[in-house]
């Protein structure tokens, strides 16, 4: 940990903080704590966020605009709310606070925790972390597929609902959910079923998202956009009595917002 409190440089060293935040559609809430150097103890209430991505994204990677479009979810860049800080001098001081999501600097950080108002109590800290997890529930992925069935060229659309448990410190994730093919040029591929697998990501090939082309409002070196690779297996059952079983390998974009998947399967 390093940074400033009330304009004074903080001696680098350990500190304690924690945050439990929930994102449901475009609603954000959470609670946390922060033990600042100098004996200042803060209780944190989260009630909003500065988003990094708002879904659905356009084909040109543009965020959905809540003022003009129907948007359904977001990935926060910075959780925002209020820190109630006990300064030892009476009633707690209420300070607007921003906490960078560890999603945007995985593998231990560092991330930014900062006051958002130049009031009577200010701080700006850059911290690493030793625990950070995300539970993804009901994430929807959809798009087009194309390939071959035997010697026949086929295409259609797919839809996935994914449930994942992500360990941001280790760069791993377990995945499972449902998958469906529809509108296939060969009706034997119209099917639905389940998949399971795992995802891994590393810092290799990552890009500093405080710089172009991302330009997120964070200090250089505190934001890393990574890709990822997912592998697993699936089983599907078609309306014409077919069974589709196989494996998949998914390559995620940088940052991990779009996918391209290769499937090898048998149709029975």
C-alpha cells in the first residue's frame, strides 16, 4: 500500500480492507471496510459504480447508452459510495469514495481506493490484494456459428447462459451452464443442453487499460485488460432425437468481452 492521506505521504506497508459488492442489471450495492494508516477506520457503503462496460455492446465495441437504449447489465470499473470515517474527533466524517474493481487489475493488483471529493478528509491509495473472487450468475452469451457437419456447410445461432466462479488472484475460473443451437441450416443441429469447463488468464499479452485505446480514468499501472482461454465439454439433445457431444475451446478478446469458440463434436 502507498499513497496520500490529507495530502501527506503514507509510509508503504500493510493495511486491511474488504469489499462485498453486488451488481444486478444496472443496480449496484455493497458494504466494506477500510483501516487507514494513522488509526482511521472507515465503514463503506456502495450504492453505484462508474461502469467500464454496459451491455449489450454494439458490434463496434460501443457501450449501451442507458439514456437512449434498453441496457441490461454492466461491469463496473470503480465502485462508488460513501466512507464513514472515524477520525477520533467526534462524529464520523462522510467522504465520497471510489474503489477500483479488482476485475480490472487481476492477479493481485494494484488497484486504486480514493476519496472522490476534495473535502475535509482526502485520501488516495494504491493497494495490492491477497483475496478477490467474482461469482458470475446468469451471464448470457449469444452469436452466430458456422462450420461443417460431415461434408456439409452449416450455420446458425447459439445462446449460452453461464454460471462461473472466478478467482482473480490465481487467474482461474470454473464454468457451467446451458447452451442451445437454433436456426441451423441443418435442423438436426437445433439442440439444447449443458456444458462445463474452466477458464484461465495471465498477464501475458495484457494491455494497460489506463492508456489508449481504453483510456480508463485510472493511474498508469493500476489497470490491466487481459484476454482468457476457456476449455470444456458439452452434451446437447436435438428436437429430431439427435445427440451432440464434444469439446470446446474459447478465446476471449482483450478485454474479455467478446469470444470466438472452436467446437469439435459428434452427432448421433
